[in-house]
């Protein structure tokens, strides 16, 4: 068999080059399909991680507010004796100096000059600003007002987030209390209506007996 000419060699190489895209294209399609399948499989896990991070961030804010409310009560008082110490009526009182126009957690009772003076010497009680129209969290806006306790001073102090989806309420419950049960422990909520509910976060135990 004779040797191939230069033109035949280059002709064969040219033919191979023209055929290569036909072989590469299926591999590209297969690779894209594999990547798409992996992304679809990972998507639920990524969504779950994101939801958990939102609940964790909200829980951290609620715990900071809870600690600040208790620090407020330890410091702000209308006279001598622990029974004279007051809880704030609004969460914004934790970051903004109170006056005699502010009320305690018993809304029928207002702060006094002594309350304002003791706040000035020890406040603010939290490291971030709490707006009077509520504090935003990843799952909803925390109400500024603390529920009125004037009819029952033995009731706990609660922080409320209205308009929370049932999924977020349950996730926050699991993060804070370790289980989903909206009727006991720290996180409470009623059966959702139109998939939303008001979440209540317990700041203090019962049997307080003071405002």
C-alpha cells in the first residue's frame, strides 16, 4: 500500500474536525441535564436552610428584647421596693427615654418622674433602636405595644408578632421550644386563619403581681 499524500492526510484531519462537534454536543446536553437534576434535588434543602436562618434571626431578636424588658423592670421603679418596679408598656421604651406620658404594662398606670430619672441613669436597655411603629424581623413586624395587663397583673409579659404564616410560626416554635405545639412553652399561637396567625413570645413567667 502506498504512502498517503499530504493532501490526503490533511483531508482526513479536516474531516475529523468537522465531525467533532457532532460528538461533543450530546456530552454538553448530558452535562446540562445532570447539573439541572442536581440543582433540583438541592433546592428543597436550600429553601429549608433559608427558612431556618430566618427563624433563628427572629428568635435571636426576641431573646434580646426579652432580656431588655427584664433589665428595664429591674431598674425602672416608681419608689422603693421591688413591688414598685415597672415593666415597659411599649418595646420602644427600651431604646427611647421614657416620660410621664408613657405607660407601664398595665396601661391604666403611667410612668412617674422617678421612673424617667432611673431610666436616664441606666438606659437604654437594648443595643438597637426599637421604632414606635414596630420592629421588623424576617418573619414579620413585632408590635411595639405590650398587651395590657391591667385586668390581670399575674399574667405573663408577652411580645407579639401579628400576620405570621403558619409555616413560619411552627418553624419559630421548633427553633425556640424544640417542638411544634402552639399552646405551651415560650412560643404560643392560635390555629391560623387564612394561613396567618399572631405569634406570642413569653418574656416572663406568671405570678408577677405588678405592672
